[in-house]
């Protein structure tokens, strides 16, 4: 089975995933607990990493084509050379790593050169050359290749305390966001 990318109407990602799962199709819309600064306090909110895109794993057939396009919100299947294009094994592996559960921010220790060393979280699985850290915004900008095109996605980070100090308290949860 291969992974394919569907373009969906913005804001319908979660509904499309649920509808596809009801049809027996494995579908993902990766999301994270995004750190945001509100009224001088860091809070977290759920945030889709690829807004407007859903990833599906299936054996591609004519029947599947009609199932996918019959789901409300699905606009098209991404193609290459006029045919639905599967993700490469490396692309699929990283999407799967991002997609099965709500991602928590990576804890990152600041290095003297301004870079960062991940201590936990999704950045642990990446080559440091594939991301850069924006300490002010608490983001790692990750460069991914999907179907031959380069894309930057942002993942939240928590700065690790200097060695010997206790960790900072977690960000507050906004009303309605999951605890944890």
C-alpha cells in the first residue's frame, strides 16, 4: 500500500478524515499543540500542520478514486504526470511519524551557535540540517519534500532550561483544548 495526498477544502480536514475512515480508508491530518503568545502568556491550541491536505494510505484502484472524490470536501488527488502520485517511502515515513496522534512541542536545548539540540519530541527523528530554530517565536521551521516539492512547516518547541535548573511550567491550555 502507498500513501497519497488529497487536497481538501480548507477547514474540512478533520471531517474528511472521519468520512474516509468510515469508508475503511486509512487517513491522517497531522496536527500539533501549537504554542501561541496571548496576553503575555504562552498557551497551546490544536493546529493542523498541513491545512487543506489529507494523507491516505491505500492500494490505488478505480474504485478508490470514486470513493475518495465522493467524500464531501475532497477537491482532488495530487498527481504527477497525470496520474495519482504516491509519496516516497521517506516522505511517507515522516508523515506517519507526524500523524497518528496530537503532537506535543519538542523540548530543545539552545546551543552556543544559536541552533538547538532536541531532547524530546518529533524533532528527535530529524537530521538537524532539515530544520532551523526561531527561538523568539518558539518554532522549528522544518523543510520537507512532498512529491518533489519543498515545503516548510512549523513545529512548536519548548526551550529546555539550562543544565541544573528545573523545567519551565507547561503552557496554559485554552478553553476547549485537550489537557495534557
